């Protein structure tokens, strides 16, 4: 099966790459060696190389060597490498074949039990990779690698999927200050980051796959190498003072086209603010108290240009709230120190304390503008549901959309255009609101769009005062929008 090294030589310019040039194949000297390189190239992958007939027979394994017989991994057969490559590690310069860093993930010897053109059975004796494996050809250069021994970690918990983020209720600062950690409330998009070897996956709080919208967060996956990790945090964009700007984020969050995203990424890069660790190396951490999850998160030391682990502070909530107000931040989140992570629940362990009232509201219509905005959008007519879909199902009556007022400020030219574009196809003749009626000049729309609105207070009749538009959200379904407050029902 061993090919000559001509293919290896042809792909490389040895004046530029530090990789060894191919020498004449050498004879076997008894014991077979192997190396697994962790190759951070255009995509992170692992290269398995087995000494055989004087060369290194090689496969690229995108997800790494499987540690469980239940999951076979793809292994793409690549060109033979010279034996000298077995100790090679270093950086292959940009513009060269395989540009990126090549590190030794593991090395050692192996015993070959079977070596055929289309199947190899062997036992690895490495530091990290040990045990009996089969490599078999499926089609052309595509092979699979299968672990034949029992799982390395039989107690391993399955990698989680579709975690609905834990929620915080809106309330005042808790009285028993010392039982809580206080964190800045980041003004962005809640996102769960799933990292498996070579495979990042990001989901919004309504479980939409948003991975391709944030290409700058792919690199976080490389930091974890072969580890399995699930994080919770908030995707933000920062202004020139380094403070989160929901308005800037607006210019990123509605882009779906790859080249537009790549262009925007340069002037408005995302920063993922990481505040929780839900799964690590085969163990769910969600049942652990906040303090233990946080301690393990700190150990990962996740701080780079596009991700940070902001600090938290135990006690002194009032001081932190005041500081957040002074900096123009939205508020803080109090998290009870002994609280486990309860997905999708607003159970009371987490409390958001806001400097201003602010929440999502459903757009049910719009009013035409006057003066220089005449004929165009003047104000959004917004509302919220009386209860959650779950509660509505429980009581056996449909949800009611309640009118909450009109929002006529806070727009930019860009948001006005975006809103007009989004509202047009949603037009309908009748009002989507129940109960109290909106202004009769309202142009009604299907209640699908969710607007983030800041306001001074709720009036006794249930409308908002001095509202200002902050942005459109896509990460929350309109039917889950209810009035936030201390007496809000749990979702
Ligand atoms: Mn490679």
C-alpha cells in the first residue's frame, strides 16, 4: 500500500516549509512506530501516521481517534510521508501546502495484526491512544477508524444537544448578598457553544443553528483540541470604549450571506462573553453548584481576541449595580452560589437586576410618520402575550396578544429600512391584538417580529412610558414574549 514519496515531494517547496524532505525509503528495523499530529490548518484535524515499508502511511482524521467503539470516525487516506516526519512539529508558513501548526498529539509504537490494501488492524501503545483499532477502506481515499476494544471511559455521559439556556427572572437585588455571585449582564445574543474535536456548533436560545453567522468564533474550537466542551455565554460586539453595543450587533445579527458576514466581521467583530461551563470531557456539570462550574471554567483560561471569561464578584451587589449604571451598562445578574444549571428554567437561582426597564415586545403593527418621516415608518405598535405557550396549553385557552404602546424613537436610517423591509410582507387586515385597542390608524402585521425596547415604566393600564427602540431580535420566538417582572410566571 505504501506509495513512493513523489506525491509528498510534489506538494511541498522545501525552501519554504520546515517539514523534512523525503529521502529514500528505508528498510524496517523491527518495531513499528506511529505518530498522531494535531494539525491546525484551514480546519483542525488529526493526522495518523503509521511506519510501514520505510515510509509513514498517513490518514487525516477530521474528528480525531475515536475513544468509544460506538462511534467510527472518517479517516482520509493521504500521501505517504517520509520517516523523518515522525518527530516533525512546527509551523508551516502561509501559502504552503497544509499551512498552519503541526503539533505532536501522541506517539509510540503499534503492533500490526493485519495489514491489507483495504484494512489494517493494529494495537496502539501510545501515551494517550492505546488499544486495538481497525482501519478499513469504504470508498476511494475514504476509510473509517473503529475502536475494537471497549470504550476508554465507559462512564462517559453522552455529549449534550439542544440545551435551552437557563434564564434569569427580573427582580430587585437579593437581600442575602453573600449567597450570590454578581456578573455584568451582557447586552447581546445568548448562545450555547458546543465544541467537539474539529467541530464547533453554536445555538441561539431558541435552538437555531447560528454557527455560520459568527465565523470568528470557530477558532475557539481549536483551543479545545481533542476535548469535548459545552459553554454558555453571550455574543456581543463592543464599541470604542469596550462596552457592549446592541446597536452595533444589529449590523451583524441579521446577516445571513457568508461574504457579507466576512466583510462585517472586520469592522464589527464579535466577542463571546463566557459565563458558564455545562459539559467537559465526558461529564455533564449542570448538576454542580455555580461555584464549582465557575472554578472549572476559570481553569480553561478562555481569553482571546474574540472570547473572554469576564470575572464575577461574590457579595456587594449594590456596588456592582451602581458601577454598571455609571458605565451605561444594562444591569447585572445575581447567581446563587449553590445553584445548579437548570436548562430553560427561570427558577429563581438567577436574577437580572436592570438599570432601566427593557424587554422584548412583539410588533403587531406600525404607524406612518409625520414631518420628515411622512409616508414612512413613524412608530411601531407593540404588545406582549398574556402568558407563555406552555401555560396557555395548561389552561386550555389560546394566548392573548396585549397592546403595550407605540415606540417612535431610537431608530437609525438603517433600522428604519430594515424594519420597513421586514414589515411589508407581514401586512394583514385585522388587528392581532386582544382586549385594549391600538390607535385606529395602525397598519396591522402578523405578530412575528420581536423588538427590544427600553422604557421608563409600566403604566397602570399596562402600557410602556418613554419607550425607545433598541433593535430587532431573531433569537426569541414572538409567542414566548410576555411581560417581564418579579411576578412573571416561570417558563
Ligand atoms: Mn494534515
